[in-house]
C-alpha cells in the first residue's frame, strides 16, 4: 500500500475540517447534525475467529441468536424427578453434553487441516473434531463462546465461581511445582 502524498494528506485534512465546520454550524443553528437510523433486528449475525495455540489455525464461532439459543436450551433441558418418599428432587446433569451442544451450535467455520489437507467445516467433521481434538484446544474455543454469550453464565453462583477460582489456583500451584521439578 502506498503512502499518501503531502498534497493528498492536505486535501484530506481540508475536507475533514470543512465537514467539522458544517456540523458545528448545523448544531449552532439548532439543527441535528446526524439522523438516527433504525436498526434491522432481523439481521443479527455476529461471528468471531478464535485463534488456536499454533497461531495459524482458527475456528469461527458465532454469537447465538434467539433461535439458536432456544434450540440449545431445548437440547440441554433435563428431566427433574421428585421422589415421593423423601421429597428429594433428582436431576440428571450431563455437563459434557451441554458443552458439546453449545459448541455444535456456535462453531460455524474454520481453517483446520488433517494430514496436510484442508478439512471442510461440516456436521460430520465438526463431530469428529469435538471428539478427537485436544481438550485444551476445545477449552480455548469454549471459553470464547461463553464470553460471546453471557446468558450462558447467568445460572452460575458466586460460590461456584469462587470454587472454580480455587480449583484453578490449585492447578496453577501444581503446574508451577511440575515446571520447577523439570528445570523449566
């Protein structure tokens, strides 16, 4: 890309200045200097690339729209049974399946390879990827999906977050001990 010449830069600055002066004059005259534009609420489509540890590969994930969110929530909705004798509620949780469901719903593209050849991002390959990939890679993707979809964490309590922090600190301490033992 070539740099701007001095004359081009000066022209751009003059145009910018004229635009700012026109806007200031409109405001001074009590006229709006901008016009609100109505949003298209049917066109919600946000995606983001998540870089993987090699720095070359990426996975594209989407922010779930209301339809995708409803589909995910319906898939992970668990049956609750009430025990008559004890009054206890029993709910079967499958957090691995929940995680897989949100990733299936969120991953929409990638530039992954297998045996040196590009792998198309389709349902079958996605299933294989979610089954065979290094869990630490899936963790990177999952954490980004959770950040892009804050409603996924609305049921988490502060106590659960504190417990996860304590677990991570313990894991960090163990990792530091391992690295010290290996001379790293």
